[in-house]
């Protein structure tokens, strides 16, 4: 009975479909369902489909065709009828109530969409390094940071693994109390100034992309949290009041067009100078604050009101050139500071840039200036690493040759030994001969171990050691300006180590016996070969290293005793008449030959 009722209902639907087929045919156009035909037709009528609410204006049907044209719908009608009768499973689903289960809800599998399933894969971005991780992961696959990291609250003192928050607070409070009892240093007699303003945190990327921008406000938050947890700032350092740099001061460094291009961003929600250099409506003010703080810190140090200082600022600046903002940088903070120091009485200024990227903007600004010496240590790789400038033969122009010194590393993975070696062989001899009144460090920490962009291996102890070496230059008048660095744990621990040296603490790890890698040795030799033509003090270092490198190369070229080639016996010998020979050869394989 059920099958008979179902069959009658199916036949009835087929008849209705045959009657409506002509009407449905007119509702299909070349542009899709209920679309308008491109031909010029007359008449207006509604679509017979109950689900379609559009009026088909000027849509012609087969009724509009002249009677002289014969239309045969029978073959198509019969074909559609056969198709309708064959879809028995679909009919059964549509008429499930006839089979007696009408009270149950149909299984709805409309949510089974492969694309929707892909969209449901949830990712989280690591607070420390911004790398993406699957939601099921608890620790970052790249840096090991915990998903619920407390690094923005406690800085690098927060453990990278999960820990009870109350216990962590107790331990950190104990550390702060112990430090305060031992040091007993107050802000009133501090000689280290810090430049910081929270308004610089408003500079951020507005447009949401598939990956967070590495130059983000959390960089300053992590460093500030580390200094606060260590009792350094506030505590052992004193702040200077923030002010915005003036247009007249900026015009000494940048072109008017460049200054106006940055200022106009105050009137937009979001814009980009280059694909990686963003700005929002707060960016211009943040850049003015950063430059103003750096300029005032330089003046404080030259005037003697501060012995040294650290500029905790962003956006960074060393890529910003005369005419263009680029590389995350809007105004060149180091260049503004150098000129502010000269306006305050300094005659000669040394800028040492240890950011992993070459400071092309700073070099461009001072490459014709003999009163500002620019030394940069950076990854270069024959121009393949951003920004592509900074080869060893870029030495300055227009009578200022020798006042641009570039130490271009040829590969990634450069660590403490290579940097300290280059400092002792190149940086310090030239700096001593130059005898600056102020030393400015463009302190990018993206050469630090764990940085996702730099991919190098400098440790906080390495940065502290380099700071200590530069502290002997210019009578200790030292200004450190934050540039790059995109791993929060690396940047905060390195900045803290540097500030501790500014406060008079020992760097701790002694790297005097450091020996460079072969690639590092070659880079330093190439730089010495070029710069000794402008700085005679380098001649002795070059001759000594050249002879040592020749001896080292000779030692490497000595023929070593080659290993005896092992003979592998066929496995079939093991059970045959040659089994003794097999075991003999097997024993010979186990004998380890002497290494070269």
C-alpha cells in the first residue's frame, strides 16, 4: 500500500511538472535563474516559481514565438518524466511521512561543507614571536612560548611555560625586594635617563591581515614590563618629559615632502608608505614623540645632566631616509639625535648600528658628513638581505670617504663571537681614532637569538659586552636608541642587559677569548682591507689577521690520512664456504678508522 501511494504521488508530481514545464522554461535565461535576456522582448509577467520574487520584464517565452515556428517539447518532456521517475530515493526522502516516520526530523547534513570545516580550524598567534599555531597546541612551535604567556605583564622574567600566577607574583616580588635592599639606588641620584611615552603605543597596524605585523606595540610593553619587574624603571632610572619634535628640527634631516607625507597620515584611518610600513591616525604623533625624546636625551647627555640614556621609542628610524619612510621607519631618530647633540655643543658624533638590517637611511643622511661617523654591522649576503645596501665598499662620498664603515655579514646565524671580534678589530680602533663627543647606538635587537626576522644568535650577554666596549668611547657619554627586534623575550632581556651596563653593572660573561667563524673572519678582513686606506690605525690589525688567516688556511689544506674503504661482504657468504672471510670483513667494518 505504501509503495502504491508513493507511486501515485510521484505520478501526480510528474503531471504537474509537465504542465509547468513551459512556464519554467521561460524563467531560465542566458544570465541565470530569473535573469534578463539580452534580446528585445515584450510583455511583463511574474515567474511561475514560488521561490522567485522577481518580475520577468521583457523576458520572452515559447508563447511569444510566432506560430510559423514549430516547437516540439515532447522529447524533452518524456526525458524529464523518465528522470523524475528514476529519482526514487529522493522521492522517498521528500515523502518520508507516507512511510510512517513523519514525526522524526530529517537528518540535516547541510553543515557538512569541506570549506566550512577548513574555516573552523582555529589558530592562535604567539604573543612572543607572532608565529601561527594550531589551537590544540599549548606552546608555540617556533619559540616555545606558552599560549597564555605573561610576558607582557612581567617581561622576560615570566616563564615561557605555564605556572601558577600567584606563585609567580610572589617570586617576582621577592626578587624586587632583594634587589632594592642590595642596591639602594634612588631616582634622585640616578645618572641614566629613559625616554618613554605611552602615546607611542597607539601607532599600530589597523588593517587585519593573515599574520600580525612584527613591529607592534607589544615590543615596548614587554621591555617596559621587564624593566619594571627588575626595579630598573621606574626605580633606578629617571624619565625625561616627552615632547614632539618640531618641523624645523625635522627639516635638518628629512625633505619637506617626506615630513608632509608623514603628517598627512593624521587625517586617515590607515595607509602604507611601503607594503610593510604602515601608519594610522596616531602614527605621525608617535613618530614626533620618538624623535623628540631622542633629541632631548642627546641634549641631556651633552649638557651633563645625564651620563647616558636609553630611548624606549617606536616607530624605529634607521631606514627612514631623506625623502622616504620605509622599513617600519617614519623619522630617523638617530639622525635627529646626532644633530641635536651638535646643536647642544658636540662637535663629533659616532653612530654604531648593530641592528641586523643595514641602516640605509642613516647612511644616506650622513654619507657626505665628516662630523658624524656611521658604523653598521648587519646581514648583507651580497645584497640579498633587506634592504640590500651596506656593502663593505660603501665608504661615504664627496670628501667624507671613510666615515661610513659597513661590516656586512655573509650569512645568517652570526653570534657573539663574530660581533665581539668585529668590535675589537674594526669598530673600537676607528672609534678611538675618531674621538667622538657622543656615541649613539642604533640598538636593534633583531640579531638576537630567537628573532624571527634576523635569524642570528647574539645573546643578551653579547649585547651587554658590546655596550661595555662602547662605554669606553666618548667618556661614557652614550645614548642607546631602540630600533628593531621582534621576539619579545629576546628584545626585553637584551634591552635590560644593556641598561644594566649603563647603570654601571658588569656585563657578566667575559668574551675576551672569542674567536670568529671562518665567514666572520673573512668579512672582517674584507672590511679592514678597504677601511685601512682611510684609517691607518687598522693597518697593524689587517697584517696580523691576514697572516693568521693564511696559517689557518694552510692547516686546513694539509692532506689528512684517508679512511680505508670498508669492504662489504655479500650476505650469502655468511652460510657458505666463505663464512670465515665474511666474519673477517665484518670485523674490519667494526674497526673505527682514525679521524683526520
